[in-house]
């Protein structure tokens, strides 16, 4: 038992790019199935004292994702990463039937040892 505990304590942390990739993949997996409560847990907004889950949930739903694949992660500062995602989505309110395909970079920030999605002010797209 003691041996198992000591082995666990020596497990190295993931490299920052890999840790950011895993969090981004989990975030997009939730977005893909419309699980916005889980996705909210990956938003930087959720770490703020004035965070509003209900407001976040109300702002979701305009897009229906059919594909979200993390293509690349680049560390741009010790506490900031950019994640490239290939997306396919529809805008049901506009009556689109065929998915729109795009690649987008999104910002991720390190907060208390975990990576969180931080959309650009005003728009997710760059």
C-alpha cells in the first residue's frame, strides 16, 4: 500500500500543451453533444465569483455542432494557450441544412493549475 502511494506521488504533471489539449477535447466533447453544464466547467467564466451558470446556459443553443476536433495547441505564455479546432456546425435558426465547416483558434488560460476556455471578447472567431 505504501509503495502505491509513493508511486502516485511521483507521477509527473502533464506537459502544458498536453494538459490544455485534454481540457479542450473534453470541452468540445461536451459542446458536441449539447452538454452545456459540463462545458461551463471548462469556461474561465466559471471560476469568477460573479459567474452565472443560468446566463451561460441561456446564451447557448444557437449552434448545433456535428464535429469538433482539436487540431493543434500552442503555448503562447506560461499561463496562456491557443487551441485550433476544426468545427462543423449548423445554425438552425437561420434554416441552414448543410453544416458550415471552419477552423478556429480559441484562447485558453491557466487558472489554479487547470486550463479554461476564454473566448475573445465579442466573438469566438479570429
